C-alpha cells in the first residue's frame, strides 16, 4: 500500500534553494485567494519540519542522558543481564521519534482549507 506524500510538490520546492526564483515567479501569477491557500500549505509544512527538528534534538539529548544513566547503573549493578540497560535508551529514542513524527504528520498533514480558499 503506497503512502501519498504529505507535502505538495510546490511546497517541497520552496525548501530547495535552487528553485526559489521559479517558485517566486509562479506565486506572483497566483490570485490572492490561491496565494493565501499556498501560504497556508507552506506554513503547515514549515511547522511540520520545525516539529520534526525539535523531535530529533529531544531524542538526541534523551539518548545521551539515558546512556550516561545506563552506564552508571551498569557500573553499580551486579547480577544477571545488566547489559540489558543499554537497550532502554534506544527504546526511548524510538518512542520519542515516533511520537514527534505522528504529531508532525497531524500538524502538517492535509487539513481543511481556510475560508474562501480555492479547493486543491
């Protein structure tokens, strides 16, 4: 089952620095309603990418701190399977990235167009 892309190709072109001039000429030709619709899509895409970046940073900091805690606990523990503590940081990173990814998809996904905006 193929998943459709979240971003519009024109919105994705806004993030490519080589296509900025082409995109500016295309946006200049739009009517005010169409430009407002495109601006809404671009704002959602920017918000989505910002959430993803914040999720990566949170996951990285969480991984580093939980690895230090796991290393300290490994040094203090004796007994069977203390090395299993090193799986916990990766589990936490996976959960954080999954959660932020779902949140970013919900924020940047297809939502109802603004009032007065043309249909897609």
